[in-house]
């Protein structure tokens, strides 16, 4: 264990809570901006993956709001309710993406190139990985299952950004139009996995 690890574990609870709030507000702000950027990029490119990632950003906003609410008050019942709300958001995302990605594949719909989408998803992946790392450490130090679970949501957000980025790059460089809805299915897989873990209590 590093010196830095000792410092965060031994930090006063008030300081850890402040850190948790700061991480969630940073996530909230990034995703609010992201929804606007992704909406513009998705409409311009007619990309189901970018649209789905925009919805994932909306869910991340909801998840961050839930965690901020939970950190403001203790109680096991409050934590359980917060986790269920996060899980419900992922379930809705999975249903939307399954229907939309299937429709795109069946119809042979071709998305356009999106330089804006490529740039935003690349930067978002790096930012989400950094935020997820901070939430995991802070949540562990606080022994807070909601913050730790939402940290996994943020990690998944980074992984999904990387998956969408790959689909956009393949569509742009090799004209693999099906890579876009395929990235949508990747989002479905992770969303369903999170729903199962949350409602099974494996958090």
C-alpha cells in the first residue's frame, strides 16, 4: 500500500465526503456538456451509437444526482433505493439500444462520419477513467456501496466511450457501417450486466 493510499484511508470522513461530492459534481458537469455535444454529433452523423452514448450520459447524470442525494444522508434503506434507481436507468438504456441497434442492422442504415463524435468520445474515455479511479478509492475509504457502484458506472461510461470511439473510427476509416450498431450492442451488454449485479445485490 502506498503512502497516498494510507492518506486517503486515514483521511477524516468529512474530507472524504467533500472529495466524493467533488467527483460527482465533476461527473455531472462533464455529462451535461456531453449531452449537448453528443446530440449535435449524433444528429449530424445519424449515429445510433452516439445517440445511445448520449442517453448513457443522461443516465450518468441521474446516477451522480442519486449519489449526491445519498451522500447527503445516511441509512441502508436510502442506499438501497439509490442503487435501485441507478439500476432502473441502466435497464431503460438497454431496452432502447437493443431496439435501435437491431433496427439499424436490419434496415442497413448507414451512419455518416463524425469528427466531433470521435474527438469527444476519445476525451470522455480518459476523463471517465480518471473519475472512476477517484470514486473507487473514495468509496472504499468511506465504505459506501453507492459511491463504489456509481464509480463502476463511471468506469463503464469510459469503456463505452472507447467502444463507441472504435465503432466511429472503423466506420470512418474502413466504411464498416455495421460497427456503429455493433457498438450499441456493446452498450447493451454492459447495461444488462450492471442491472443484474445491482438488483442481485452484487455491489
